[in-house]
C-alpha cells in the first residue's frame, strides 16, 4: 500500500523536488551529448577508466580544465618517458653473467 501525502504543502514539495531532479538530469545528459569526445578522452586518462564524480554536472569548463591539467602533466613528464641513453662504458648484463660463470 502506497502512503499518500496528507496536505497540499507536502505534495507541492514532492513535486518541486521531482522537477529539480529532472532538470539536473537534463543538464547532465546535455553535457554528455555535447562533450562526448572530451569525456571519452578524460575517461581514458583516469586509472579506473571512470569519469570523476561530479565532473559532468560542473559543465564543459571543468572538463576542459581537467583535459588541460592532463596535457600539462603529460608535457612535464615527457622527459621521464624517454628511453635511457645507452652507455658504452657499462658492460651489458649478459656479459656480466658470462664473466661470473667463467671465474667460478
């Protein structure tokens, strides 16, 4: 059995809450539609492949700033992503193993 609200004020408040909820959902779906590509890129940059909570509701400015943060971090980290420069003076691991076998 469904409990019916007794007074008109309670009914108004319930209806007002429902309208606000639907309006928030409309904003969220609009942002999803308009910024689909950006959201996919953001999703790919996170560790758990999920869009951070609340990002869609904050709008396209928050999404753009998140992408900009990632791009700047990527640019800063570019130096660390390079392959190490081979050094001729250091013996390779294979040669070191062979030498240890022959000296025993």
